[in-house]
C-alpha cells in the first residue's frame, strides 16, 4: 500500500486537514458541531506492528494531530472498509462521522493527540488481511 501526501483534495472524502486556507486571519474555526456535547482530548502512543482492525464513529468527528515520530492515518469510506488509503500524518486532520480509520506507527514510537466527543460510539471492522509496516511504504517524491 502506498502512502499518500495529505492534500485537501485527496483526503476530502474522509475528512479535512486542520489548517486554514487563508493564513491572514488571527483565528479560524476549522470544524465543529452545533450540538452541546462534551468533548475530550486523548493522547495515543503507538509502536510499530500489524494493523488488523479499523474503527468508525457514526456520531462524532475525530481529530488526529501528530506530536512526535512518524505515523500514517489509514482511511476507508463507510461502505468499503477494505478499500484503504494511507496518508502520511504530518498535519492535523479531522475524520468525518462514519469513516473507517486507524493509525500506524512508522517510527520507533509515534505520538498523536486525539480530540473527539466525550461519549463515543465505536464500531470495528476486522481486516481480511492485517497490514504490516513493511507493506506501508512512503512513495518517492511524497
């Protein structure tokens, strides 16, 4: 599986990149929900290994913000969880509701900040064939 560079156009079917298009504003709202629900911030520390399961959250957006190390975000559309794309996680992203996703470390450890609703329904999809780090490689020029 090749690793894609995070670009607005190539990632938009899964969510968005958390950076303003116009960089001349002091403050820009990049995503949010109108409902009054609590939210939480998590911190994930990953080590390299097989990825055998993806998850989806039908009722909440979720952000992944790289902090340290190298990682990829794996994403697949709601109706095709085995049709996975990998993106090098070098920018903060938001995953849309219902999108299958996972993260995999490319370095000895990868640390990622996660923001989501306080109460999260999670569904899981066991992959037909686990993804191994050797299978996930960054393409030349990306």
